């Protein structure tokens, strides 16, 4: 199993792919996306298990 931060995942808003890669990079992409699309719903999935991942996006990008 990958250590925290090394898990690979993919983020979507409706049918639009926001980004993929390690969870830290995807979290930053989602945070930037939501800055420009504040009403969007975003889902993030683990690439290996397909399970949904929850990320606390409150605060600055550095805090995320």
C-alpha cells in the first residue's frame, strides 16, 4: 500500500476530469478548480480501489 500522499487518485466534476496523480497534487488542482467554480461538486477516487476519497479543502493550499 502507498504511504499517505503517494496514493494515486483522479478527481471529477460531473463528467469533467479535473486532474489525476498523487493525492497532494490532485488536492491542489481541486482547490484551484473550486476557486473558479465555487458551486461545483467534486468527487475524488482512489485509482487502485475506486473508492471515494474525502479531502478537507478548508484553508490555504499549503494547509490542504
